């Protein structure tokens, strides 16, 4: 089935559709279907970029239904289990929702949230600059709580964000982990958004693209002459 009725903004990410409900090929108007491993689909809104010629499928995990959050966490935990993680670290802000859920699915009792709010006991040495595609122009710093270091050091850490797109946030997270003396065994995300993230991670270290796991991947979309969107070659 191709895209049918237009969904209202608050209706996205609320339902898991049966396999092959929507076609993942061809032209799209307002939404793009993402497939889970078992074939079930989540319909994602299409967000045009500032150039007017390109667009991306969008996922905001903390606005998704609990059913969708649970399905994403379960599948990501299953994919990350091969790395035998001992602790999960989550990137703010939306990555924290997913990281906590994945930690539970892995059978962990807790996880380590990274943050952008500087508590008075934090130290600047355990912080790095942070930028995000969803908050352009905002100058923030990413912090690790010094009191949480014993949970991270000499442990098999997986670093989780909700979406990896330009790669800027996950590179900041890896840089912060390095400041903590930690090298994660893997990176996890619900969505790998286009292919733009690969080069920044490769530039940091050639190992990282192969150690990055997503529940699903979505392409960069290009506007067609009739105003619809198609996947970029």
C-alpha cells in the first residue's frame, strides 16, 4: 500500500503497522515507512531541509507510543547483545529515553545518563562541545557526572542515541567517553538517518562505522518535479 490519508503531527510514531502495509519504494508525500526486523512498519513524517530540495524522515522517540518505544528498545537490545554490554550510556536528550529502555531489555539495573546541564560538582575536563541537527545554532556542552565514572571505566559500554544523522552528537559522545578513559564496545540508535554520519565517525576512528548498530536506516530524500520525495541514489 502506498501512502494514503495524511496524518496529523501528533499521530506519528504511535502505531506498529503489519508488514508490507506501506511500500518502501517509489515516491512519498508526507511520510516514509521504516521496517523493523520482523517486517512491522513505523510511519515517519518527512521533514524538508532548509535547501528545499532534500528531506529526512523524522523520529522523536519520547513522543512515540509506549508500544513503539518498547519495540525499538527490544530490537536494539537484541542487536547490541552480541557486544556483551555491561553498562549503557545515553546521550541527551532524546537518547536518554531509548537508553533507559534498552538497559532494561538487556537486564541491567541502571544506566548512565550523560547531560547538558552542568551540576556544581561537575568538572570541565569531563565535558565537550555539543551540537545537534535538531537544535542548530545552540551552543551546549555535554557532561559526564564524575561520580558515575566507576560505572563506566573498565566496563563494556554501549553508547546510545535516538537518531544518528550528521554524526555530530555521537562524535561528541565518543570524545566525552575518551575523556573519561572509556572506549565503548558499540554505538546504538533507533534510526540511522541517511549516510552522512559515516564519514565523521570514520574520521574519528575507522572502527566506528562497523561498530554502529541501528534498528532501521532511512535515506536522504530528494524532491521530485511533482513535489513528492524519492530516495537519493
